[in-house]
């Protein structure tokens, strides 16, 4: 599951503003703001979450899942 922190971190790695992510994902700015907010992407449609994930991945972000050894989910840039 994509988290608000992963969206914010991925956007920061790419040096994208919220309006830029909205443009890249084909979504509205209020949608991006909600997804990055306290409620996170869980309240958004699966299609919107997928659009954000695909946009960040196209920019070079890789999503890291939480591991069983207690390490949390994260993001990194592809080489």
C-alpha cells in the first residue's frame, strides 16, 4: 500500500511540486493534497493511487515495501 510519506518523499526526490505531480499523474491538485495529507491515499480511488504511483515511477522513483525485520516502507531513485 502506498503511503502519504512515500508520495511526499518520492516527490521530494524528483524535486517536483504538488502541482507538478498533479500534472504528471493527470489528477487535480486537491487530490494530491489529500493523498499527501493525514488521511493518506487510503481515501482515494485505486485508479488515482495507481496514477500517482505510475507518475513517480516514470520519474525514476522506486517504492520499497516494509520488511519483516521491522524496516518501514520507503522510496529511492533508480540508478
